[in-house]
């Protein structure tokens, strides 16, 4: 039934988006979104989707792995359950709550931080291109990425913690028996055994990041152009659908539905890639065993 429903979703959305795909062709990947002039290239939104996802992963992955390692290998037994409950609670908070909180409490402080960073890095080649022209309102790729990072951290943490917990005790004891410190044991026993699962957890987190809608729509600033300025406004596939679908008609609406099709394909592709990584790693571990 799940596969049937997924197939019907794909068929219906593709059918409704077909006028856009037919009219634009490969032009759907161009950076020329301007509905008033009949231009519906989605390149800027695809770029923004991956940029927000990348920012979220860069922030979230080290934190998630650190929490997972602390819970499984370092924390006292009494402290583990409260930490796990807190992480699970963060995962249960609706995304709109994160978005409203960031919009009300973090937007202006982050704008001041962006301005300070931009001023401090204005003389550094390449870096200044990333930090120049900060948004005075704080609505930007970076703000959206930070909030999405907070949202996907519980997911990656939970999955990574479960993977770390499957490391056989004899591997750990063998490392300790050879005189390894705790960090050397983690590096030599836990990480190699868990590498495939960690990569899969990160890919699942990326799938959640690129599909996030409401929080990103509130925080990204709504600018349909490819830009290297991390502190400037932008848009993603999901956020532009949320912000503009109500006012769209005709090919305009077909273009927004088509963006939903692209987002569906990207999300499914990321999930399949994660599954492929795990399968390949399992085969390699089985062959080594």
C-alpha cells in the first residue's frame, strides 16, 4: 500500500506539472525565476535546497556524533536515559515551532553576528565572497541552515547512537587489552565497525534537511537567485512552494508542482543512496568476516 500511494503521488504530481516540464525542458534547471515575465527556471531553488542542507550537515554531524559517543561510551549509566529522553523530545517538536522561535528570538541577534563576521573577513580572499552583503533582517541561507541543523540533530543522534551500541564488546575489550585509551578504542573499534551506519544516518538527516518547509520558509528570506553569500537571502524548493502556491495559476502553479516532483525525486534518491551505502558496507563486512 505504501508503494502504491507513493506511485500515485508521483503520477499525479508529474501529470499536473507536465505543462511546465514540456514548456521549459532543460530550462527548468536555469536560474531565471520570474513569474511576471513567464520565466520559471528552478535552478536557484535547487541550489538553495542543497546549500541549506549542506550548512545543516556541517553544523549537525559533529554535534550528533559527539552526543552519540558520549551517551554510548562516556556518560555514566544514570545520565544516559535523561540525555536520550531529551534528544527524543527535541525530535518531537514541530518544525513550525522552531521556525517561529528563531524568527522571534534569533533573527536580529544573528543579523548582528553576520554583520560583524562580514566586516572582520572583508579583506580575506574567497572568504569575503561567502560573508559579504549580510541580510540586515537576519533572514538568510545561514539562519535557515542553523535551524534545520537543530532539527536534524536528534534524528542523526538517535540513529548514530543505535549504530554505536551495536559494536561488539569483544572488539572494545580487545582494544583495551592492547593498552588503548578510550579514544583509541573508539577510533580503532567503534568507528570502523559503525562507519556504514553513520553514513546512512547522515544521509537520512540530509533527506530531512532538504525537505524541510515551514521553518525554512520563515527564515530564508525569499530571494530567487543563485548567490555565494551565505548571509544573504535565498529560497529552496520547499519554501517557495509554501510561500507562492496560493497565488499561482496555470503554468505558474504547474512549475511549483514540478518543484515538488523534483524534491520528491531528490528525497527518494538520497534515501536509496543511504540504503545502498549500508548494503555495500554490510557486504564488505560479511566478506571480511
